C-alpha cells in the first residue's frame, strides 16, 4: 500500500469524517472482497455501505440480512428504493426497509442468511457437522484455542444481557462460527460465478479480521485479497480487528435492548 493510502486510512480512522475523500479513496484499493460491517440499526452505516457500493461497482453484493431465496426474489426488481421497499415488505429481517438504498445500488444481490434450524442444530452438534463436506476446507474442523473460546463466550454472554446461562454460550459461539463460514462460502461462490470484487454487507462481529468471515475466506483461498471495514459510533470503535475503522454519530434508539430480559 502506498504512503498516501496509509495516511488516508489513518485520517479516516482518526477523524471519522463520514464519506471523506480519504475514506472513498480507501474503498478503491484493489481487492477481491470488501466486507462492510455495521450496527444493524444505524442509518449512517447503511448510507456508507450505499456510497461504497456505488463507488466500487462490485460484481455482486452478498447480504447477511437476506435468505438465498429472498436474494433470488430481488433479481428482477427495479433498482430503486421504492421498489425495493415494496419487494422486501414480507422478508424475515425486521428492519430490511432500512437497506432499500443499499439494495437499489446493488446490481447482483445474493442472500446468505443461515436457516434457523441449522443455527439451532449447530448448538448441539457443532458448526462443522452442520456445515457439510467442506467443513475442513473452511477451517471449521479445527477447534478454537481456549483463550479465544472463553473470550467469545464472555462476549456472547454480555451481548445477551447477562441473562442466559454461561454454559449455553459455547453453542452461541458455534452458531457464530457457522454463520461466518457460510457467509464466506457464499462469497467464494459469488467470486466464482460473477468475478471480483464482491461486497459483503454484515454486522461488525462477522466482519472482524481476527475471527470473523475473513478467517474462513483465508482458509478457503489464501490468495484472496480481503479488506474489512468496521463501523463505530461517535468515538466508540467496534470490538475486534479490521482493515479500516470509520465512525458515525450514535443512532437514536427508542428502547433498552436488555429491558426484555429484566
């Protein structure tokens, strides 16, 4: 990477300037896969995803928020926000309407969501058993080291408001690993079918370079050039390692997400 781009990255991280020219320059780096993380309810994060897709013009965009059949259902839908909102009205993701502008700028839309039954099965049987014959290729047959496992279990415990038994968190980690590996497999297939670059729209946790989707992409094809963007709020950075971290104002949230557990 050139010195100019390294400086641009630093400026984007330090200033958090939304859609700054330095940030847009970073999107244009030669890569096979661009992963754009998010907090699912932050509108500014979706705007940044839209801008990146518009600038990069990827060959395909993979969405965590869509099932494969939902992605296929959007193939012939007009690429405008109104049409996308109407077409996704009954989709499973609760705030899918918030992604209308992102979808409208995506020429090829691919869904990657994992079926609920498969997620539940991974709790008891493990991610590798549910993933199928390519589990070894994607690194799922290797056990996590104890330090990473305990760290991830603690994060899952906190993410569920300290309200679920800690001994269930190992299953939560396996479900997360299954999702990461499935998203990676869908991205690899998109690259094979449509070429590069491919964009993945997903949550910050899946975008982490240290244990998210990039880990499984590297296992499947070490030659892939992967760039991952984590999106924070105000001066709070997302947890984990990313190629680039950018910031937006904190979203206005109506309710305490942990209230239901109290």
